[in-house]
């Protein structure tokens, strides 16, 4: 039987090529399907996929959320859960309609209706499936495991029926109502928008800010004064109906000697400027009620009396004049106030945003463009007091970017305000990552919740399932089966979209008169908010399945979804089931271009996702998204940032794997019962295994807390320690085929591979196939079918960890002081002296690590050597001491200067020091005293945070020869590499030198050199023709030739 062995692992890795091979393996072996089958019957961990709209191409930002939506289901699967992952597509809504309109060259609803609703909706249906292949390619290429073959689509009849059922539930609770309210309206799209859509479309604009005179025509000031009114929407003055004053605010008359104006008393100076004085006349808003005035424009007729002062509590004195112009057709507060006075609602603006043609001056003009003409007219008639350009944030359509107007119209609303307290309670029960979103962005949104404007006057969407007869009786229908009962005909095959659903009528159940469907469709955000149940066709299908998978344990999208999908999921779930749809939500920051700007075609800074992954590897992009900075913050992504990820973490991990594979194969080693048990291995092995268990525990805790950044930092630091400390310090043991070292590194690589697997599924799969499967009987076929490693907390040795930290700190100091001295690392030195807390108790094995690393012959405590190696001075750190002692700082500084500097330094190294000031003992911290240590001749000294390392720089002839031997070893190792020899190949070598020092060094250290360079025949002398080309080094005056032995 062939002995098991690792597969060969190349030293260089092409990550994209590796990933394509792994994709083939997953596909051929059906690994994702196996992971679901293997975990069937385990506890459910429920994840919901937020559906993208596939009428556009995916971008780099689509990778970000998909990384998180893949990491945690993989992690939970390895932790022993069953995690179903059903993909979905958002198919309805304005974005789809606008894209099709653009394709067809349409400019609005009139073009759609001329073309035909059925034909238009058919084009929309085709549009939303056009790019599903591109999304599927992205999903597959990045290793996002989700079931695309059984994806839900919000346009499928069974999905729509589930949505209808939920709307009927809400209707039956009295929470779905029609009302005439002012709501955001897009004149381009010809439809109202909901508040959460409104929040996604604000843009900075400059509008005219005008102060206008409204001459009073009744009351004590009639004919002698004017109300001064401020507005940033001059176009609404055409339909001015009233002026609102706060009943409790005092309003005063002010004059400049030529005219009198009425403004709120606190705003006189701000509104009028210099040169105005009050006349002494004052009135409360309540006293001014029903004073009449001359309206600013006489362009439209009013059917009933209007144009007088009304009282309103919402008026403030923070800006403007304290008098607010009322136009109830275009403002929610205005409508409420004017309704309470029985005032008419006059609307001269058509749904397309233009004024009625018969309106003088501005007929046919778009509302925003009318401002200029109207302002000019006010100026000419002497009514304009002041005109200032005003920069502010104004709502625009989130899809077509047209300026919105607030428009009084009948619309269907879900009364979310009625469940506000329940929404707030469900939010309290939800874990937000980051936590600040709970009571910040999302909590504020819920606190200021208004009713959901559900209906849309559009075409491609879920039709609102409400039928109305001429007596205004309403019937809400919950399914096509119910529709069949009501019509007496089979509607099971009906396409529930417009215009087909519009043709369905039935006798009103209350009065027998014909009921026809209301014309609206619903907000597409309601579709996506219904996915927890509608994806299963609930309640008409999969009842038990849905109930076992509601609510979700986890969802994740970008931060903007706090006012989108996160809100609608919680709202629909609470409305229908009295419980939010999710328990944990990871809220991600936006991805920016490398220059810090938003990615856009216009700026030319878009990163295409597939080319990005095929250049750097999907694992590198995933690692950056998950661990490259805080996932909650906006982050810049570019080729440079991703390349750094590859270099620092993935290649370091790969190089360690390749190193293990190389020396295990060279030594013909595979894990076996003959390997030493952990307790019998050297201290550095036991340290590494202790750190591994600590790592496993901390990474598990981090991922349990949805903290990929911390998990990434922990793994990256461990991989760096593994390569640049453990492997480097143990290299000679691997050359010698040391079973303890090989077994330790094998165990570590296997565990780290599992810990990395959810984050970087490709490279870990390859490592699993190369280093685990071939040598582990019964190993899972894939790392993604393996169980998550369990940390053995009893195997963690905090004391050993602390000691190794000290060892590495001393090594760092020693290397720093050697570099400062100019003595190269390969030159052996006789001794190093150390002063540090804990040094005296270090194990001899750890002493040996320091000695070898610093290339010194011996190591001793500084206290063992008589006399000081440095001249020490101490002086006060005035910046630090000044905060504590104020005027006494000079006295303290004098005490520090007079103290024994060496004693102070020693005390501060241990913790704190003390000095006497006027009979009082003052305790000093290390940052309050500046210690300067100057090495004495022949020594190099480095100190930091209470630790000191001193190197004896005297180089004897013996040490010099040892250094020359080390130089020769380096040259020969490079020659081996350049000759294409395998690391295990033995060589024969012949050398000559004209330098007596080199000859002496190579002769004295021949055995050491031969051992290091694997030479079985190492001798001085000329080489024959069987040896390779000569290698020459002028510094050593050395010529040598080698060949394979």
C-alpha cells in the first residue's frame, strides 16, 4: 500500500487560475448541494436573500453584500446548522419601467398607453430577466453559495398571490385605506412615492428664497400695512389660500419711514435688516385670525372665500418671518390647517408638473421653471421685498432624478402609524451591526414614521387587489381562487398583472352592482418586504416550511436599506404576523472608488466585478470586503488596496502551506500515531498550539458577533506570526525532517484553513485538497463539508504566551540596536545583556530563541555585569507633568533633575518612580520622565517600555571568521537556488580563495557550512568538468563550483 503523502504545492500561486479549478471541482462534485444534504435535519439557521433587480448589470458594490451573505451561512453550516439559501429577483417597479421607457424612446405615461399596457409590461418582463445570467456569473465566480435554480421572482403569479393575501390581512385589520393627502409626486413618472423612497432621492439645489408683501385689506392695519411672507417655492404662490400665524406668537409692525410690514417680533432684525424700527403696535397671532389680505397673484379662480390669516401651531420663529404662506394642494401641513377652516383646495398644476394651459403668465410651464417668471412679476408690481438664492436639499425621484412636488391626491395608505409602538418594540428586539443604527438612523426613522403611501399610478407592478362598486363598497381579494369564486369563472390561469386583471369584474358581495378593480399597482418595496412568506407561496403552499423559517436569524445589505428593504421587511412582518422578519442585521457602508468618490460611468472610475476577480482573485476581493477596514464605514476599493491584501495575508498563508508541503514530501512524512504528542514537543511548538486554540476561540466569538473585521485581523496577525516567527525560527528543524515541527505545522494549517474557509473559500479548498484529504483517512471531501474547529481552552497557556511576547520584544530591540550599530546580522557577536521584567524566569528554550535570533554566543542579565553600560540622564516631560502640577511643575522638574537618573530609569522600567518635593513623595509615570541612555564605547543599547538589550560589539578574530563563514553559507545557498536544485538535493562543492581570512574561516567552519548547504563533499581545491559554472564573490575573494552529489 502506498504511503499517504501531501500533493505537490507550487511555491508560486496564480489565485484566479486556482479559483477556476476549484469552481470546476465544486460543480462536478456538487459540493454546495452536499453541504445542504449533509446538514438536513440539523437546527435551522435562517438567512433571507434581498432580491436584486436584474434589469441592469451588476457592479463591484454587488460583491460587498454578497460576501457577508456568504460568509455567515458558510460559518453557521460548519457550526452544525442547516442553512437554506434561496436566491431571489426583484422584478417590478419604477426602475424597470423607466429603463424600458428609455429603450423605447418614451417620454411619459401617454406614450406607454398609446403603445399598449400589455405590450409594455411584456417588455418589462423581458427586461428583468435580461441580466440574470450576468448576476449568476458574478454569484458563481465569487463563490457565493445560493440556490439560483429555485430562485423566487416577485413577478410570478404565486408570489403575487401571497402578496395579495398579506394585503387582505392588513385590509381586514382596517389598516389599508384610501385617503386624499399631500404626498410626494414624481411628475415625470406620474406616480406618488412612499416616504422611504423619498428618503433615497434628496439632491442639493439652489432655489429662489423670496420675501413677499401681502397688503392687509381688513383688521386694524387694513390699507396701511402688509404681511411679510417668506417662501422658497414661489410657484406655489399662484394658489395661495391663506397665511398662517402662530396663535401665541407676538407680531409687530415695523417701518422704515416709507412702509409698514408685519412680522414676528423675534424675527424683526433677521427678516428686515437695518433701518427698520417697530411702531409699538403689536398683536398675537390669535388676534390676527381672519384678517384678510390681497393675494399675490390673481391667476386662478377660487370657488369659495379665502385669503385670510389662519392660526397654526406648527409655525415657528426660527427663520423666515413667522408668517407662513398656505397652499393646501402642495403641503401636508397646509392641507390640514386649511381643511380645519373649510378653505378650498385649488390645484393649477397638472400631474406632469406643468401649470394648466389657461393659467396666465405660467400656463404650460414646468412648476420649477415658473419661479423665475413669477418672481420677476412680483418685482414689477412692487410686492417683492427681497430675493435671495437659497441652497438646500430638495427631494427628487430616486430613479429618474426629476424634482418632486408635494401633491394633494387620493392614494392608498397602510396605516403604519397605528403600529408605531410595535415597530419600535420589534426594533428593540433586533440586533443591529453596527449597534448605532438601532437608535440612530433606523430608530429615528421609526420614531418619525408616517403612513406608507402604498399605491402607484403605474403599470408594471403587483396590482392592488381591491375592487370597488359604484356605491363605494370595497372588496379586497386574497387569491386567484377567491377571484374565481367571486366571478364564477376559473381564474386559476390568469396573469395577475395589468391589463388582464383590470378586465376582471364581479358582482359586489354587498349590493350586487358591478365591482371593478381600482387602477393602482403597489410600491415594489412591498413586494421585496413580503419575500419571507411570498417566496414559498404562503399560505397556499409550504405552510410548515415557512413557519419553520420565520423569522430570519440574519440579513445583510448596505446602509441605504435602513429606509428601504430593512424597513419594509420589518413593517410587513409586523403588520401581518405581529413579528419582525429578522433578528440580526448587518448594515454595510458604501463602496467608493480608490479616489474616494462614488463609482460612476461619468467619472470613469467603475471597477467591473468579474475582471476585478480575474485579476486579483475572488478570495482577495472577499477578504478586502470582509476584513479590509470597518464594514460599517464607506471604504475605498481599488487595485492597490486589494493587491495589499493578497501580499499580506493570502500569499503569506500560501507560502507557509507550500513550505510545509515541500519539507514533508522531502522527508517522506505524513501525520501518524508515531508523531510526538503535543506535551512532548519543544516549547515553541507548544506555544504555537496554545496560540492556535486562543485564535480559534476568538475568531469563533468574532463571527458569532458578526465581526468579520476582528476575525480578519486575528487571522492575519496569526498567519504573519506563523510565517515570520514560528516557521522562520524552526526552519532548521524542517530541513532535518523533525516530526514534531511537521506535525505541529500540519495541525495548525488544517485548523487555520477551516477558520479561513468562510472568508476565503477558494484557496482554503485547494489547501484542503492538497494537505488534508491525501493524508487524513475519512477526511471530509471538501473543507466546506468539515466541522468548525473547537477551541480547547485548557490548551491555552497565557503565561507562555506572555513569555513569547517578551522574547519577541527583546529580539526586536536587539535587531534594532544591531541595525543602529551598523553590524550586519550575519556577523556573530559574543554576548547580549538584557534587562526586562520577566526575563530571569524565561525557559532556557526561549533563551535559545533569543540567542539564535540575535546571532550572539551568550545571553545574560544586565544586572549580572558590574558597572553600567550606558550613561543615563533624566529630565521632566513638561507637557505631561504640567497637566498634573500646574505652577508646581518647575519644583517637580528640579527634583527629577537632581535624582539618580539610573535609579529612576530602573524604577520606571518596573512601573513607576518617586521623587521628594518639599517633603512630599511624588509618584511619576513612565510618560512623565524623559530618560536618555547613551551607550558606552564598544556597546550598542536599545531600550523601550521598561526593557533594555545591550550588544557587545567587540569582534574578535574568531568571531570575524564565524561571520565570514555565514557570508559563505548565504552565497552558496543562493547558488543552489540559481542552479535549479531541489531543496533536498545533496551537493559536492569545490572552493578556492586568495584571501587568507576567508581560507581560515571556511577551513575552520567547513563542517558547519557543509551541514547548512547540504554538501556531502565540501573541500578546498580546483573543480573538474563535472562541476557547474563558477560562482564568484569579490568581497570574500571566493570562487566555488558545485554539482549535485
